[in-house]
C-alpha cells in the first residue's frame, strides 16, 4: 500500500506542472473559441475539444520529456523525432484548427482530413517507434496501467492480422457509406466517434505493420505483415474507384451545408475525394512493403552475426561499406 501511494505521489509531482499548464492552455483556447470565434487565426480551434487537445498534446509533452530523460545512446535519431512531431502536428491540425470547418464544407477536403488521420499521421508516428521515449516521459501510474492485461488483451485482438486488415478497410468503407456519412456529419457525437475511430485504428494498424522487430516479440511475422499491407490495397482501390467514376452525386450533405468553393460541382468534388481515397492509400502500402522488406534484410544481417553494415573488400586494402548507399 505504501509503495502504491509512493508511485502515485511521484506521478503527481512529475505531471502537476506540465499537465496543469496544458489544461490551463486548453481552457483559455476553449474560452477564446467561444467568445471570439471570428477573431481567432486559422491555427486556432474551430470547434474546441479538450479531449482532442489533450489527446494530441499530452503524448507530445511526454515524448519531449522522454527525449530529455533518454540516455544519448538510446535517444531516437533526428529523423524519427521529426516523424513523431510531424505526425502529432498533423493530427492536431486536422482536428483542432479551422481546417475542420473546411473539411465540413467540401467532400475532397474531408477525404484529406481522413487521409491525415488514418494514414499519413499514424504512419509517421508508428515509423518513429516512440514507445520507449514516451514511456520515459510518462507518469509511472499511467505507464503501469498501459502495461496491464486489461489493455494488452484487447490490443492483441485488434492487432491480429485478419482483424487489423478488416478494421482498417472496414472503417473506411463504413464512414463512406452515403447515409452513414450524412448522419456522421450532422451529429456532433457521431462526428467525434468517426474521427477518433479513424485516428485510433490508423495508429493500431501502422504500429502493427511497421513494427521493426521480428516475431517474437512482434505479434506477427514479417511475411504476415507484408501480405496484410498488400491485401488492404485492393479494397481501397475499389472504394476509391467507385467514388471517382460514379455518375451520380452520393454525398448530398455538402449541398445542404454549402460548399466552400461553389465553383466546384458536387460530382467534381466527389471525384477528387475518390482519387484521394484511391491513390495515396495504395502508395503508402507500397512504401510500407519496402520498409518491411528492409527490416527483414536488417534482421537477416543480425542473424548472420553482422553489425548492420556489410563491409566488402574491394582490393588494395580498400573496404567499401554498404552503409554509404543503404543509409544504415
């Protein structure tokens, strides 16, 4: 009991200033967005949500504090740091700035918003592999909760390859059903559920696919992940093609609320949105395929007793290192 109290006491002292400052900042933004909505700049919240505000900035705060606490040899390189910060910034931008208003008044901008929430931002965050760094900056009590069976068991279920792939494509298809999309756009509660489901599912899928480790400790072998990222391409192509080549307007919500760009017709708006569903998703799966293949190669190097750099004797005492062209 004493140990538990000590953990929570330490946790409070660790987080009172940082989390308190974020909460105060959130309350100021909430007040300003309610009192002076027209005077705020485009980077300010359009429809402020304390949950979305803290859900993006708290992990960023923990990550930055974890960087300071990390030993030099365990600190992620600059590219990984930038990937994480860029991913979090992208989620914040499409959820808590005036871009939200724009995405509610043009279908293709709504697709850009979902592309960022479900593909690009989670991809960058997973690519940065930030777990250890966030863990060092996270309060001890929260870290212990996240390591509990209550959290790990559902994660094992949703990151099963079949479940992960079906959820990844299924949620895209679900929210693009015209009737469901209409209700999600007019219902504040359903709108939030739609957005959060896209962010969370995107994070779960890309962390599953981009796990650099072999199995175990990763949940699935490299070959399984390779197959999964390839298979999810085809349903997304079909969904995007259906929207792109459709001859009738499917999303009349944007006619009712008024389009941001009146010169863009409903069909043109729909076709642009379909291309966003279709092309970037296929490209990202292809990039992920290459990244997984690179992880396989690196793992084989380690299994063969290599140090991650293939040094090849080229004669006359000259050694050519593959790191010069592989980036390792």
